[in-house]
């Protein structure tokens, strides 16, 4: 493919390619060895270090709690918070959601707030069934009373 | 085009002819697909959590997942959390190589894309190999979908009581809870890690297709590597789900 035909070929081959209109994927970045590029790569490795560190902390707490025989709500909460931290970094930096427009970020994240209701409702349900099984099992399961 | 945008300048930017999100169709649809997939995984994990909350006792992951290939037999001692930490680390690293492939794509660096994609594929295959080992190992201990095994009622070592101290008393009061909890635990474990493993498998296949296209110069001719970005989103999502699976099954 000769150089002066290059642009035309793209046009005819990918007439419907919206990527060229939006997203700025054709906005030519400078060299991969440029200062800007190096900064971005450095950030990626920083986040890698952070994700590894958080995982190591989680494993350390997990092993500590296991050998000490501790099962507490506090430890569960710490695990959940650390999980959310890891998830946030993956979505923001690795998936580049942090670089998108605010309205798009909300379009993706707002539906996920359903999980708040989802988790609360189902935990309450599970607790209720535990309570029923422990206190009312005999009235429900006639077999076991015989 | 220029006249058209001038004429509609007074109307809403949501009125058409513009891209309010400034994201291409394919990328938006990938995000919305991932959103729906997140709801599916969320439903599975929350269902698991509900069952666990409704049980007096539950298998202790540190007792169930305590093996490491070769090492745990060699040292004759359980190694809880070690193997899954290795798996987690492999998946995080393959996510990093993927984001570096996307980065190389932004700069139209074909060689860079090829190098990082190759490493991403190797990482994905390593993770799948680890999962295959873990499943096989568990299967040989008697664990599978529908299995009640590993919960002999005279042994409560691998169970812990989440709600009150004294697993033994809870089982003495109602012996079937131990078998039921183990049964539920394995059903959820194999279903959820299996569903995740299926995602990793299809991710590896997509990554191989990307690599072939990159080597063949498809994206170079197209003028951009957005396909690497879109598949990259999927690959990161698979890593993201594993972060939650790791917490729910191995840590909590």
C-alpha cells in the first residue's frame, strides 16, 4: 500500500467507523518514548504496586486471623473496604474510566448503586431465614418433630 | 457537517448529531455489556452470601483451600491462601500487561502491542492452568457439584460458626446443617469460579484474535488500535470480578 493512498483506503474501508469521529483515537499521540508516555507508564506501575500491596495486606490479615482463630465483623469490614479500593483503582486507571466524560462515568456507575439495596435486602433475608430455622424449624418441618 | 452543527448549536447536545459521551459506539456497548455482566456476577455472589448468612455453620476456606502444588505435600503442612494468592497475582499482572498493550496502541506502537498482548495471553493461560489444578485437586478430595463429602458429622474441623461461638454445639443441635452447608458451599464455589473461568477462557481467545490481527497489520491499516481498548476493558473486568471472588470465597 503506497503512502499517498493510505488515507483514502482508510476512508473506504471504515466508512462507518465512529472511532475516527469520537474518542480521539486518531488524535496522534507523540512518541511512545515521550515524557507524557513515560508518565502514564509510571502511573500504571504505581497502581500495580498498590494492588499487589493491598493483596499482600489482605493475605497477611487472613492468615493472622486464621492462626489466631479470630472471626470478627471488623475483619470482614476491612476485607470489604480493601476490595472496594482495589476495584476502584482497576476501574479508574486500568479501564481508564477516570479519563471519560463525567456524564458517561455516571451512566456506567449509577446503575450499580442498585447493589446497595440488593446486598442489604438479601442479607436481611438470610438473617431472617436463619432466625426461622433456629426458632421455628419444628413447626415447619413436621418430620423432625416425630 | 460544519453548517449542520452551527444550525443545531442552539439545541440540546442530546438532540442528535453529536456525541455527548465522546465515546465510540463500540466502547459504550462494551461498557454496558460489562454493566450487565457485573449484575450477573453480583447476583451469583449475593446469592452465595445470603445462603451463607442463613447457615449456622459454614466451611472455613482456610481449611478447604490449603494445598499448593508439590510444596504442600513436600512440606507436609497446609498452606492456606498461598495458591490463590499466586492466582490473584498472575491475573493482576496480566491486567497490567493488557493496560500496557492499550497504552502502546494509543501511540500506534505495533511492536509494543504485540509484546504486551503475548504476555497477557501467557498470563491468562497460566491462570487457567492454576484453576484447572485447583479444580482437579478438589475433585480428587471428593468435592464437586452436589457433593456432601468432606463434612463427616464427627469432624467439624473445617467448619466454623459464623454467628455464635461453638461450631460443635450448632451441629449437635441439628446434624444436617454441616452437610447442607458443605453442599451449598461447593455448589456455589464451582458455579461461580466456573463462570469466571469461562470468562477468562473467552478473554484469552479474544486476546489471541487481537494478537493475530495486530501481527497482520489490521489495526495499523485502520489507523487506530481501539479494538485493543475494547477487549482490554473486558479483560480488566475479568480481573475485577476475580478481586470480588477472591474476597468472597477465600478471605471472608
